[in-house]
């Protein structure tokens, strides 16, 4: 489980005429992500979603507040290296090494995570089966389709069997078949008790997949609840309509910062 406590990230941006100003990309927010749930993080461009996910993934230091990670027994995990071992992080723009095959890439990451070499191939075959990668497991990454590359990228995140997944737009630009493989994977991992934080612009996908939703705007959480609770609260029939109504109440203009 992850508890986020009053977390914030402040940046300095350049304004016109050489002026600079401070602003909060994430502005002192708190929430929790539970075991066995998919928590959707939604918001327009510039809402602060990616900055938030980077802080949760130990890739960016917060300006204020912090993240408390607990194991299945409720014990706090304070060691930063141990925290990272428990996380599988997929960013929107992660690049893979094109000249490696998918199998070679996964072997490299198994070594990085210090996994048992004797079980390396067994784990690779299992991950390949989960994401339906058998047909291109030994192909060079530069020869793969967009959907195949994304599945390879997710395989990199789950090769060490993390307890927490942080996914930033995992199905962006993918075809239906590749999107389904990734969605099926998230539902399967949820069934195994994993915690999944999932940012997306696809409202229909979030409506059917997410157990709870956080809606962000200008660095703040402006709504929280299950898709059904949010639709009921706003009197709307879809999460897309809910999104536009809630964000519209706070100003529809998008920020230039993420």
C-alpha cells in the first residue's frame, strides 16, 4: 500500500520579459493506493499527473510531504532501494535499446534487479506468456510494432514481480489487440493483490478498469471516488461527461506544465 501525505513539487518557470515565478506542479495533496486495486489518475494536460507519478516512483524528490510505502503486514518500508525493488514504473516516453532482442533486454533487467540466474529463463517465459509475446520474444526491438514495443516495455517493468505498478499512459496510441493485452494484464495483476496507479486520457478505459479515480487539475485533486460515485455525484452517464463537468468547474484551460 502507498500513502501519499501532503506531497508537493515546486518549480521555477520563465515568464515573459525575463521574469521568473515559482509554481506548484503538484500542490500539497494526500491520498492512498490500496492493495488489489487500480487507482486511476485523470486530468487534462498540465494537471501534474506525470510529476506526481515520478515522485511516487522515487524518480523525483518532492519539495514537501512524502510517500509512505507499506508491505502486506502493514510495516513501513523506509529503505529507498527496497522501495524501488517493489515498484514497476512505466513512463509515457521510455525508450528501449533497439539493437537488443526482447529476451536480451529482459535478461539485462533481471541482472539489474539481482534475480536468481537459474530462474531467469523461467521468469522470462512466464512474462512472455502473460503479455502474449512469444511470437516476437527473440526479435530485435527496433523491428517491432508500436504495440509490441509497449508490451516489451511493460515486460521490463514486471520482470522482477513488483508489488506496485505505476503506469503513465500505457495504452496511448496502441491498436485494439495490444491495448487489450495490457488491460488484461492489469486486471490479472489486480487479482493477485497488486497495487496499480494508472494515468490515462482514455475515459472509457478508465471507467471500466479503475476501482477508484483521482481527478487532478492544476496540481490539486478536485474529485475522488469510484467511477459510479463520481457519475452519480455529477448526474452524468459516463466518466467522460463527469470529467468535463468537474474540470470545467475549475476552469477548462490547460496548464503548460506537467
